[in-house]
């Protein structure tokens, strides 16, 4: 995890909602679980249980502290747009 934290975040500051390390860990976990495309990674992250998202370092929102998957909304919308991968 320390090596991941040492990586420079290539994203622009504007619009960054999730820690870079959390995004990397969610993607790696999805690929290990068998995801082979961006939409599949998004679907895997959207279906991840709260305890897994917490361990991966995703952010908590709202009064209930619900964990939000970093790639779920973007990948699901890309899957619905008819764009192939």
C-alpha cells in the first residue's frame, strides 16, 4: 500500500472525488475477480459489499457513512451508451 501511495495522481484536481489509491485498489480487485473491461470493472465495483469498499479505502458519504464505489457510475453509464470495449 505504501508503494501505491507513492504514485503520483495523474488526474486533474478539479472533479477528483475518490482517493487515487482507492481507485487503484478497486480496479485491481475487480480484475482479480475476473473483470476484463471498463464496464465490467464498474459493475464489479458497484456490486462490492460495503465492508470490502471500506477496506479498499473508498470514501463514505452521508450521515449513514455509506461507501461509494469510485467507478460504478461512470462505467455503468458507459455500458449503457452502446460503446464497446
